[in-house]
C-alpha cells in the first residue's frame, strides 16, 4: 500500500508540473502578438502581407499544441513554430530553463569552434575560415591579420570561407574590408524603431554581449540618444544620408589581387551584410550557394518572456533597401554556383577546387 501511495504522489506531482509548464508556456505565447506588433520592425509588414486571419489561426494552433505538452522543450518547439508564422528567421527564442542542457548565448558566441582560422594553402593562396562574426570573434580576426601580415606579403589570392556563418556584428568583419574591397562601395543604411523596450534592450547590449567594450559603448550611446528623442513608435535614421559612399584609399601592401568568398545557405544576418559589401569589389567573386535570407529586419535584441524561462530575440531595425531590394525573400546569389556538398569530404574539396581556380586551373571536381 505504501508503494502505491508513493506512486500516486509521483503521478500527481508530474501532472502538477506539466500543468505549470503548460500554464507558463501559454502566458509566454500570449505575450508575443502585442509585443511583436509594438516593437519588432518586421511584424507590421508581415501582418499587412499575410492578414490577421493568418496569425489568429497560428495562435490558435499553438494554443492547442501547448494544451498537451509535458516539458519545457515541447514549449520551446511550440513557440518556435508560432514565430515562424511571423517570419522564418531573425525572430527566435533562447531558452534558459534547465531542460536545455546548453550553454548561455554569451558563452555560445565565444565558443572556440566559432573562432576564425588562417592557413596558407600555397605560396599564392591564403585561406581564412570565419564561421562567425560574433563580437568576440571580431577581435580574433584582427589578431590573425596582425600575426600573419609577414606571410601575406607575396600572397596573390585569398579564400574567405564564411559557409555556416550565422552573422553577429558588422564591426567584426570591418578589419577585412581594406584588404578585399576595391573602388567605391555603396552601403544602404537602416532605421531603428523607437519604443521603450527597444531603448532598454539597447542600453543593456554592451554589458551583456560585449563586456562593456569601449568601442561598443561609443557606438551604442549615440543610438540611445537618438531613439530617446524620437517619438514612440516612430523610426529614426542614425546617419544623415540613406546611402553611404566609401572608398579605401590606403590599401594595405599585402592585400590580395583576387578574393573568392565561399558562401552557403547558412550565411545570414551580418554575414549577408558582408556579402552585399564585398560583392561590389572588382576583385571579389562569391562562390557556392545562395545565402540564407535574414537581413531586412535586423539588430536583434532580447526580451524576457513572462515565465522567465526563455527570451524572445526580435528585430529593432529595418533596411532602407525595402521594399525595392529585399534579401529575406531569396537570399543573396553567388557569382558562381556550386552544388551543395553531400558529405564532409565534398565540403573540404570545395576549398581545393577554389584554390585551383584562383591559381589558373579549373573549378571541376
């Protein structure tokens, strides 16, 4: 009898826990529509595009899904499914509950697997692997450039491999630009949405994601000032002009003559901004596959959902390219298409193929 009672208590405790999870998950879900429409720069456009019925149906489907979940992980999945009804990318949650078993976002972005790497493939060709433009990884790019400056003096060709690069910070790739750009570039600006939540998230950004780095603070403070003086719900441009024209007049002596950028469908966000810039260079070719398509609504910021067990990451800016030159619809096309590798061997062979091509040979496998 004793064991039956214990079993019954365990079942009741499990049921109570599941009920609590469902209740908290539903509160997280219910907080999303209003918050997105007020603070996310893409949400009003998506509502106009798809119509209210589309989102009402998505909300009701997710409510039904949540009614039978048993775990926090199932809640995460349900909310992600709902967010995809709004936008397939640049809109996400980051769980902080115990069931995730994963690192914090800050530690994840600093992971050594995301660190940039350099090697010489031959006397003529250097290879850069840059799997992330996360803020911390940008410092390592600078270190590599300084460390390998002597060996780059006679190097004619660079391969910059950004396959799998999910983005990060535009500042991270800026040290590469004098080496790879030629002539003039035109960069389209963005505008930021002024709301209390967006300003608050911006105020915390440097402390949370950049260890209060002075360069981050110097960049963010003018943005805070501008948005704080902008009417709530209105957009503010941080630059005086929507288009920025720039030429690098002081080209480094060890800059390459030709650059191939290896790209694939996982290149997103700041990685795609990098593509938009470097493809304007006379000496750069994009090789591989179409990028992911997550750039029109950007500068993601976190917002803690009611349960405290997950954060919403949403967009606080939109590109002034819109509506005439969207990226999110189809990504950015490469200059030269390569079929998707079927295994790790083919993945590595793309590097060798591009090296042969840069050195006067063929791209053929």
